[in-house]
C-alpha cells in the first residue's frame, strides 16, 4: 500500500504561538502513525534550485494516503490547526506516494 505524505512550507510570524501549535500537532500526528522525514529548522543541507520556498519545511509520512487525509480533516486536528491561525502562513499538500523502483 502506498504511503501518504503531508508536505508543508511555512513562514512563521509568531514563534511563541507556533511553538504551542507545533507541540499539539506533533503529539496528535504521532498518535496517527505519522513519521517526520524532514523538519524545520532544517537539519541537513539544502539548496533552493527553483521557485520561492518559505522559511520552514516539513514532510510527514503516514501509513497510507487515506490516513494522511483523515488526519488532516479530523475534528481534533482542525481544532489544533486553529492554534496556528495567526502564527504562520502555511502551504500544505497531501500526496500519495508510489514505488518508483523499476
């Protein structure tokens, strides 16, 4: 079964408020089986080669696409999401992975 992913970029304007959101979101996502593949601040090297990225990036891996979608649309996450409403501008896409092995 293909994994599901949250791919997010954000620009934070309120570090204190964002920290409150991040803690609540991390606890929730862990319960949903999510695994952080890339987090901010960036731990490894990176280079912007096209486009205009935001200052922070996050990639969360879920067991499958349906779980990734359900985690976002759940009432619990929508309440947590309100914590960041005025703390950051966020671009988030949920995608289904695939096995690209030839």
